[in-house]
C-alpha cells in the first residue's frame, strides 16, 4: 500500500489530526508567505496620497503669497552731505542715478626731488658732461641717439636744468666738446685723422652748424701735430690745443685767429687727453678759462689764454727729450694752485703728485706717492682732496693731498656718470632720479660739496638726493 505524504509526520499523531484542519493550516501558511506584496501596495498608495497632498499645500501657499500685498518698508537713510547744497529727499522707488564717469587724470611728468635738477634726456644714453661758466653757468649733456646713429647734446642751465637748446649730430663719437659760458655756442671736435681733426661750431638755440674748420690741417704735412682739445675761454673765444703743445685762440663764428703759441714738443712727448674720461692729462684751464697750464717738454708753463702771454713756469720735471706718463692735471677751484699726477722712468723713477703756485710756478706741496695709483684724470674736491676718476667715470677714489693716499671712494647710483670737468671744487654727476624704471628713466644733474672732514675709509654715493655716506 502506497505511503501517504503524511507518513513522514509522527505516526502516533496521524489519526488525531483531522484532514480538514490540516488544509486550513496550510492555507494560513500560504497567506503568510504572500503578505509582503500586499504591504508594498499599501505603502505605494500612501506615498502617492502624500505627494498629492504636498503639491496641493504648496500650490495653495504660492497662491496666498502671490496675492498678499507687501508691507511698506522704511526708506534707507540718505548719505551725509559734507559740502555743497542740501540734497533733495530720496525716493525709495526711484532708480539710483548712474555714477558720473570722470575723465582720466592727466599724467604728470616726474619732478626731480630736492638735490637734483631734471634733464631733458634719459639716463642710460648719457656718455659725458661738459661745464662752462661755473656752477651758475651752463652744462652740455652728451647722449647717444636711440633711434639712429649719432649724438644728442642737450644744453641746460647748470643750477636749474632749464633747457637752452639741443644739437644733434651724425657722428657716432665726439672726441671733445666746448661750450661757451653763456650757452650760445657749442664746438665739437670731430676725428678726421688724414686731413686733420676738425671743429664743428653750432648755435645752441637752433642746433644749426655755423662753421666747420681745421685749425691744424694735415693735407700738406701729415706729421703735423693734430688737434687734441677744444674749449671756450670767453663768450666768443675758442681755444684749440694740438698734440705738440701749441695752442691758438679763435674769434667765433668767423674763426679769426686772435693769439697763439707754436708747437714745441719733441721726441715722444705729447699733449694728451684720457680716452675714457676725456679728462686732460698734462694741461688744464681755470674755471673761468682765463689761465692755461700746459706741458712744455720739461715742466709746465702758465699763460693768459686770451693773449697767449706767458705768466709763469715750473721747475723741470724731466730732462728735455725724456719721457713721463701723465695721468691728470687740474687747477684748484680758485685758480691759485695747479696739480699734476705723473710717473717718470729711468734713473730716479717715481710716481708723484706735484702742486705749484699758479701765478709764480713755485713749488706749493705734494711729492712722491708711496702707493702708486692709476687715475684716468682727476679734479679737486674741496681744498685738500681730489677725485681720481676710474675708467668707467661712474666711480672715483678720494685722494688726500697732504698724505698723498687714497682715503675713500665715491660712486653714483646705477646707472650714472660723474662729470670729469667740474666747474669748481664740487662734485657733479648725472643720475636717474627715482623713476619707476631707472634704467630707462629721465636723468637728473646733481652736485655735492666735499664733506668736512672726510673720515678714513669713507664710502659715499651720489644719488638724486645728493651725497650720502654708505658707511655712516
């Protein structure tokens, strides 16, 4: 007999379990297993009802807010008026006025601060500064043209920087410049070695060339001493000096010879100018141009320049035909003393700084220099010191006359140039005066008196603010 599916149950209890009751229990189990689907349906229905209710409430709220009139708000307080008429009451519903558009403020040209006068040129192109007429006279600032080959010479009043005129040339280099003390004339020494160096004379006011002449032509004699230096010794008197120690005075603008002395140097002796600083090596003019000291082959001779009259002579420094290396010569600011720095060779060779009385030619000081220097020219700085120019003319050594030793240094701010032909015992330089870009900014002319006293190991800098100690 086949086994019933209920035989797996407890056999003893089999007869006690009614079949109908068993089927009801099975139905209840089936209902329990399918109850999850019914609950899910109920939850979905409830969620739908909630969303619909939320949407309805939101719509009602929007409707209420849309139709509700806003409460009036207090107007913002008017700004305080510090000056001018009283302002009208502000309308809170009116649109704010558009701000007034102001034109751009004009750009002002930088002004030179105290201690400097502005120059009509840019600092990086300045190569040389020439003075005439003393500290209240005029200055010529030589610059390179930026857009073309050649030079630009701006002539200004030394004390104020006021522009007096401009001269432009096509020459790339100028071997010498002469400026009349009234700022009317500018002479330029041009290099023409085979024909003889020439002088081009310009009127400063309009920059026009008025004369072109060769005082020492080489066309007939190539060995003739050439022109080496030019300078004004009066408003209308131009001095020219040649390599042989001769000089002549000319009336401008016709270039009529007024006076002069023939060349007399022999052997290897020559009148020279330093090629870097353009400072005179073995001759010099006083600040007013009235006196000239020039090497005569053995010593120095003093002349009244306007008439070429000899007024004095120093003792011999070397034998005639001997050789010497001259570094610089200069009159003191008041013209009473004349100094020369030179080196001799052979028996008794020495490096010396000698000083003479400019009227009598008598020895007035100086002597052998224990530690030789190599100046590229020099100038007096006060009564007891000199500035020994370096080759780049942006730095100089301070040389004490009595001890004949270097006691300090002075330099310009970078970029800058020291004037190697100062009009008096002050120091002059061209520097940038604080432009945002100093390397391309405008230039300023600055002067500095010699400090008193100058301490040992002094280190000064000349800037747009004047002279300052770097190691106070």
